């Protein structure tokens, strides 16, 4: 598998990319090649006196390369210019990445803005599964908040096609996963709508699959606002990661994992693994 790791060369990015446990987790799910990408914003001009941004960033990536190669990965580096999220998505398609990784500072006490603009835009537009890796904020020497990336997973589903596609990610995540909490949220609009099977029955099917892989599971059906309830469960069970699909529409004609997935990426305390719809051909 190929992972694209995007970095702005900040202390937060360095903490995530060079964390030994995080690298080990990527290896356990089958990643063997890492593409390190940094983007020089289009409004930063290399012709400014005394400035050679591309060369400075290339040297910084070479330092990361040494650490990651020592952990057993093949590494390729990319220094490009443009709009960060667009160039990251473009490179992910070009190198046929299986997932992208971006670090993000943890929860901000101001307003409700927790992730940076690049992480937020990637959550809206990513062409491959996106791992948002939370890093401490408010410190000059930050650490990854939950370095065992895939160990304890909270999987949120509305039983849509794309939510099921997100569940399929366990085909490789399971090699690093020990516990899974399966969550479905019924909103007030659902109570008079009959589904083919009850949420408990549908979650039980997922649980059976995971248990056959030796993964401990628990099931929760909540009622209320989907994003709020999913985040409340995160607070209760403290997973290392929330797994969620994006832009999903359930067969009973309600939207859950679309704008809600973006809200989860923005507000979750821990890591988030976001699975988008298939790439457009």
C-alpha cells in the first residue's frame, strides 16, 4: 500500500510523521511506501531576497526521509507549488495512493475551529481515504494525542452505500485493530420509517464480521443529532480513531454522513479516518 503524508514542516507535522508508533501502525495495515509531500503556497515567491523555499523544504523532507526509511519504508519526496489541498489531491491520484495522512492540532478553546484550512479542505475534497492525525496544540513541542492510530475504532454508520464502503476498510485496518464500537444514530425523522432490518440487527451483522477476525466489539444505537451523538460516544469510549464515510445517503432518504462527516472531522478529539466515494473516472 502507498500512503501520502502531507506536511507543512511545522512542529505538529514533524510530531506526526516521525512518531515511531504511528509509523508502526501504518506498517501493520500494509503500508510499505510513503510519499512525503509539502506544498509551497502560490502566493509565496521564490524570488524574494534570500529565499529559496523549494530548496529549504527539500532539505527538511530529506530529514524526514531518513527517519521513515529507518523504520522500513520506501520513501519518495515531492516539493510542489500551488494550493495545498489541490496539489495534495493531485499527487495522491498521480501516485495511486491508497490513503492520505495529514496532521492537525487538537481542539481549540476558541470558537469551534479545530482543524486547519488544509485539513478541512481535504476532508471536503479528498480523493482517497484520509487520516486526520491529531496533535497537541498550545505547545512548542507537541506530541501525537493517540499514537496507536487504529487500535480502538469507533465506526459510525447510516447503512448507506458509502458507509458500507467505509466498513470495508477493516479489510486492512483489522491488522492493527483490537476493539471496535459500532454506532448508528436515529434522528427524530426516522422514528416512523420502517427499514428492512432494525439498526441492532444491521449492526450485529457488522459485529459478527469483526468478531470472526478476533476483534472485540460493542454496539450502540443512539437517538438525536447524528454528529452530536457520534461525538458523545467518542467522549464515552475514547477510541483512537473514528471511522466514517462521507457524502452518504441512506435508502430511507435521509442525509447522515456528508456534512456530518465534515463536522466530525472538525470536532472530534482523536484521529478521524474518512472514506470518500469512489474516484471519478
